[in-house]
C-alpha cells in the first residue's frame, strides 16, 4: 500500500512538473522561440562546418566560411521577404475588399447557371475579413521571426563556436557514466540527419512553389516560397497551411481559374516531393506514430505558435530518444513510436 502511494505521488509530482514546464515555455515563448530557431539553424549548419573541418580547413576559418554563408542568406531573406511581409500587411484592407468583390462575382456567375445563392448567406459562412486576418496572422508570425534575426544570428554564431568543444565537455560532464554518451550521440545524429535531409527537401519544395507562382504572376512569390519551405517541416497539414495564402491571393488578384491552377501546382509539387523524392532521400521514417505527429503539431503550435508547428517533429523526436534511453521511461517512448517499432520489439511471431 505504501509503495502504491509512493508511486502515485511520484506520478503526480511528474505531472505537476510537466505542467509547470509547459506553462513556463508558453509564458516565455518570445524568448524560447528565437532560441529554438537558433538551435534549429545551428543543427542545419553543423554538417557543412564538420565537412570543412574534416577536409583540413582550420576550425576558425571553417566557422567564418559557414557564418558568411548564413549572413548572405539572412541578408537576402531580410531584404526580399521583409519587404514582402510589410507590403502584404499594408495591403490587407485592399485585399479584403477585393476578396468580397470576387465572392460577389462568383455568386453572380453561379447564378447564371441557375444556382441561386444568397450572397449574404455566403458572407456569413465565409467572412472575407476573417480570412484575410488569418492569412495576415500567418505572415505576421513569419515577420516576427525575421525581426529577431540579429539575435538568432548571434546565438547561432556562439552555438557553432561551441560545437567543436562540446563533445569534450560531454565526456567530462558524464565521466563515470559513459552509458549516457551513446544516447546523446543518437539524439545529435538523428536530429542532424533528419534536419539536413528535410531542409534539402523543403528547399526544393519552396523553390518549386516560388517558380510556379512567379510564372502565374501571383504577388510575393518569394514570400510564399519561404512559407512553403518552412511549413514543409510541419507534417500532414503543413503543405495545406502554406498553400492557403497563395491560393486566396491568386483568387483575389487574378480570379477563380488562377486559384485552381495554384491549388493544382501545390498538389503536384507536394505530391511528387512528398511521395517520391522525400522517401527516397530520407529512407526510414522518423519512428513516430501518425497520431503522435498530429498531437505534437497541435501541442507545440499551441505552446510556441507557428514556429512550434515547424519544429514539432524535431522536438518530439528529441523527447522520444531521451525517454528511450532510460529503462523507467522506455515504455513512453514505445507508445510514441510507430506500430512497426512495436512489432520489431515483440518479435516476428507477434
């Protein structure tokens, strides 16, 4: 009886600690989000840094080369995407009015085919102002990350500078507990591999989207390409979220046919990349169940906003690997994993 009470008390304490940590993350999201973005970028930049060092380039020079590359890319993003974000935000009232007029024209066009639709009824179900505010909120979330670019860049610099000596620090910190080091290595290798390959696939998706929209004449193609790049990290519904602003803008700016062509483009690009290119490059999936992926998307999105959605899979993967490294929490990692992993543990006879 005493043991049961002790176990229940420990579980309650763990849940209470978890609630406090989540509440703290949500309250400090303005600080946590830039730090996570910096860590994300540092993981992306680690492979080229290590590659340069392995080829005999001095660590200081290798770091300088990588940092120059980051600065060039960041400057380009701030110039092109920052201007697009500001212009789009300024034009939101105009786009709301245009969307209302387009909807009225669509209702009138359908009326010519004998489909009698009350425009007021359509407006009650599809509020143009709310739709554009939703799109504006998505773009504003991207803009808020860009405003923290200097802080993120400085943090990435310090993280990369520490990367070379970090393994030595780990060995010193876990002296006498060498069994913990392989788990740390597994976390780093899994995240580095996933992030590098996913970044490559997402970059291909973003470039293809930007080119497709540019050929159609849709405004701000680089902005929507960047959005497609970022939300390609969001599993299952990321491509849908990234497509909404561009499809709505194509409908407002050009018309219904352009919106259909834009939608078709997103379907083709994400279908080819997601079903053929990505599985070939990444091989084995990340070992998370579909339900866990979706719930992690909702949870991290609620805690950290759009950036939390983008980082939901890497964050959940890290949590799963950490839990898997301890015998008392291994069962939680199994529940977070896929059915294939569970069958592999049980054996072929099960």
